[in-house]
C-alpha cells in the first residue's frame, strides 16, 4: 500500500513530525517475528487465543478494555506484568 507522499506503509518520518502517519495495517512486525498488535476485539486474559508469536504485545482498541496491554504467550493473550 502506498501513502499519499509515496512512502511505504512503515514510514518512520517524512520530516513533518507533527503530522499523523498511516501505519498501513494493524500489526508492526519486528525481524524477530514478534510484533505490536492493535486489537479491535475485546480480550480476556488467559482465554482469548492468538497466533501472534510469543512476546508480541497487543493493545486493545475495543471499547471494552480500551488501551489495555497484553503479551502473547504464543497461544493466548496474557495481562502484561511489570516485574
């Protein structure tokens, strides 16, 4: 998908740091395979299944739990815990 200014979907900057940038999808994937997922569904920790690689971070944009952060264990979303 091309953006209006000709940049790719994972554009870091076009020099205009105050303008909104288009992500081009709901997942940012690292070269390690893990990713940052913007989830549009409600998530229940240790119940909602996922195919996201272990260590991936999910943030829900659903009205239920809006903005909550979860970590994938490879099969289910788990509450993010700061140790």
